[in-house]
């Protein structure tokens, strides 16, 4: 089944494929895996590729997309590419430069969606995670509403078809929505979202503002040692998901993905394994009953695998609010 048949309309009139492929590649995985995985994902039917400046694999992702274009498998317009503005580029005069770096690495003329990666500014420089002399995160004070205005200019310049945010709480979204002179609303808010953190209040808020929720970590993350507490429960081992997988003759991963799609959430799936990619695109082939959707709702425990504690001292740290 091809993912391009399943899209959600954004508030600026563009469409986003409702299933996307995540390209974050941890340090312990060679970057060449990002090329291989992205090619396999496109072959499997993924048409929405999610990457970011901070992932440091945009060159590899771009290489994979180009090779599939050269093979005649896809055209550029068939592929929906998301990238993200990193926190060290939040000063308005640096925003376009960060996007242009991403475009140069991807070797494309535009991205389909450009997001502010977090609502938190860090000191500009070559380090992705700059620190001060005490080893603490070197944070910066930039009003993200000013950053948003620079994002709007990138859209007007045609460098990004749509613009949105990531990891914003509802208050931070409201700050942008209520900003004097707002030209473009964020089309989406990409956040960690899975049955253990179902974000139901944030989802309702976003729907009320015509903002699409995009779920990362939808399968409970890849449990990377640098970011995830290894003692946290493994989502896909949950007995409820296991029982539903048996009932529907699907995998627990497909149950978790289908749950999001039926809530109107755009969902990202990440894997380096071809069999899993091919399986993930089968998510459109079945539907969960209302009772079973409610059962999965009941798994929520507000468990955040990726707490971004390195930002915790910033006044705009987003995860202290309930939603």
C-alpha cells in the first residue's frame, strides 16, 4: 500500500502524508545506515521523510532521495521532506542560514515542512549542545515569536512550503497564535506521542486551532542510551498491545501506529530493518474498534521517554506544563 494515498490537509492548504519515516540516527549507528534505511523506506512506500539539522544525517538522507529519483522510483514532488531549525540558530538573522545549510546538505531547493525543533534557544556556535564553563547547557534568551517571524520569511521566499513547530506546549502555541502581525499559523506541532503519553489534551487543543499533531516516538522510541532511561518500560511489550495484536493478527507496532492514525494524528515510524518498514506501511489495511481505541487510551501514564533535560533550566522549557 502506498502512503501517498493517505494524507492530511494542513491549515495552509498543503497536504502531509499521514505516515512518515523518521531518520534520527544515534551516534552508535554508522551514518551510512541512514542512506540505506531511507532508500529502503522509499522502496517500502514511505513518501514522507522526517529529518533535522540536529540529526546530522541530512546529506545521507538527500543522497538516498536523489538515488531513488535517478532510478525513476519517485519524483521530487512525490517526497514530502520535513527538516527542523536547531536551537542554536534562533536569532532571527540566523534562521534562514540554518535552513539553507539543510537545503545544501539535502541538495534540494525547498523542504515541504520546516519546524522549530524546540521552543528553547541555545547559544550560537558550532556545537549542537553548547555548554558554559561549568559544563551546563549554554542557553540563550531569544523570543521564539521573533524566530517565528523569520520562519515566515523562509516560507515567503519559497524555501519551505509549510512551517510549524515541535515540542511546544499549548501555552507556547498560544503565544505564537496571539502574536501581533501573525502571517502564518503553525501547520503542525510535532511531539512525543504514544499510548503511554497519548497527549489527549494537547491533541484536543491543536485540533481546536486547526493545527495537526505529528507523533514522534510513536513506537516508544528506539531507546537510545544517550537519551532514554533504560529502566523505563518497553512500550511494545505492553500486554494490552500484545493482546490486540493477536486479536487483529497484526504486530504491536502496527496497533500503536493505527491508534494514532485513527485519532487524526500524523505518525512517524523509525526503523533500520526492512521487514519492519514493509510491515509499518501496512497500517492502512485495518481499523481498530472504538472499544479497543478506548482500551489503548487507558494505557496513558504520562510517560515521557525523551525529556530533553538539557533544556530544563530554560524559562521556555516546554515539559513542565501538563500539556
